[in-house]
C-alpha cells in the first residue's frame, strides 16, 4: 500500500514538472523476453509494466495460437505515458500506426499508464469508470489485436483495401472483452448488453477510413454491434470461425 501511495504521489509530481516544461519524459525501456515488443515507461510507474506485459503477451498468444500467426510484421512499441497532458504533447503518434525510423519499420501503441493520477482513455464501450483496470486491460488487448491483424494481412500479402472496419474493430473488441471476462469482470458481456440497451445516443463514425461520408456507419455499429456479431459467430460456429474469416 505504501509503495502504491508513493508511486501515485511521485507520478503527480513528475506530471507537474513535465507539463510545466512542456516536454516528454525520459523513457525507460523494457524488452519482452517472449515476443517482439518493448514497453516504454517512466521509472516512477515501473509497477505498471508487469501488468501491461500480461495483457500484451495474451494478445500475442491469441495471435499465434488462434489466428495461426507465424511472426509479427514489425517490432511493437507500447508507450505508457505518465498522464493525459503529456500524451497530448505527442499527438503525432496514433494508436496502431506504423512508423519508420532509420530504415526500421515498427508499430506503436500509445497509452496512458494504468496507475497515472491523470487518467483518461480514448474510449470505452463498457459502463466502467475510465480508471477501472479492466478498461485498460480491454483496450490494450484490443489495440494489440490490431497489430496481429496487420501482421496476418502482411503474411497473406493482402493489399488495400483491407478488412471492413466493422470486422477489424468487432474482432478486437471481442478478444478484449473475452479477456476481461476471464480475468477481471465475469459479467462484462452483460454489461455490454446493458450499455447498448440503455443508450439512446448514437454517434456517426467519422474519425477515419472515409466513413464520414456513410451516414449509416456509426460507432455503435462499428464496435458494439460488430462485437456482438463476433460473439454470435463464436457461439454458433466455434471460436475458430474468426480466423477462417480473417484469412
């Protein structure tokens, strides 16, 4: 408990200092011994690394076992920012992007470290608080599954256009929620259904992929409804159906 309180206080001081100087933190780097990825973090939040490692490892296990992936297309960097303000300073980085540095191709997932006192997630389809650990777990499994999807496309030498957005997001949501059902929230699926039933707001999906010109495509369709469809497929045809469709 003392260690947790110390980390929270130290993190708050670090954030104040970095935001005052308008600069990014000095990164420590943890290299995964299991898969081709690394975690960038600041020392005061080192305890988050081992938790995040479990989530990223799980998504890779799903990729290699369920989706029969042979190798990822590029090294993955997971950047754990100490807070939302520092994250905003580096908005040239986008979730799931591929970047090139010195001829090296790498994928990058930016995220706000789970125990930050300055928490914010980009979004969540569940009725849990933004600082709920299950939200971070689901989101990071989700984003790593996108890395797996890209690797499968590269392996198949599949050119643009890739899979429909609803398929990619539905699959990633399915794997993320399935993980937290097993490890954090046994009733997460019921929570999702409740969220859909009680929601009277639907948002047009206009952030990317040219979908702003398609009025019928909305966030509830692309993420939630597609997620439910993936559950239906798994329950009626077996979990392996997702890999069959992906390929």
